[in-house]
């Protein structure tokens, strides 16, 4: 089984050969973000697939935010490109949870937290601790936090 990073490298080579500018540029940027992450800190290291996925998710989120900013700034061509790059990156991430799936996970976590004695808005941290491992990489943090906050009111 190949690692996620080597899959990205293979896809980059394929994209370059196919003269797919959008894809090769996106993969290049993502691989450099992964490399940057690997050499940050005190010692250089190889990232695990989970860590690589986190970097890809961060890059995809950047693209979505940039697309939003370009749309508001009246630059639809740039926004479209950012969206296309985001879609490309999403292909390397686990399937995102639907709203229904996420609501169910959060509701269950709220029940678990209540059983442990945590209730109301102060239980946010306890609920997030239960939810985060279950949704890791499959839902954006902001989306999760908003749902948890809503269900604790």
C-alpha cells in the first residue's frame, strides 16, 4: 500500500505529463505545504497519512475561504479556480459527513457528556473531546463547534 504522500507525487507526475496546469499547480502547492510541515519543528520527520490528510484539509479550507473572498471581491474567475482546486483536494480526503450524520454524532456526545455530569454551555469542551475523534478529518472544526454550541443551548 502506498502512502498518501506518494500518491500525491504520482498524481503530480501524471498531471504534468497530461499538461493539466490546474491539477499540477494544486498538487505542487499541497506537496510543498506537506514538506514545510515535515521540516517545521526541531527535527525533520516523515508525516503519517493522518497528518498528511490534515495538511490537505487545511489547504482545501484555504481554497474555500479564498474562493469566498474572491467572490465577494468581484473576481469570479479567481474564485472559480480556487473552488476547482478545493474540489481537487477534496478527492484526497475522507468523505465529509452529511449534516444528519454530524447532528447524530453531536447529539450522542451531548448525552455522554450529560451522563458524565457536564451540562449547559460549560460542557462545550467535554462534548468537543468526545466528538472530535469521531469526526476527525470528516467535518470542519467550525461546523462541529457551531453544532455543539447549538445543541448545548
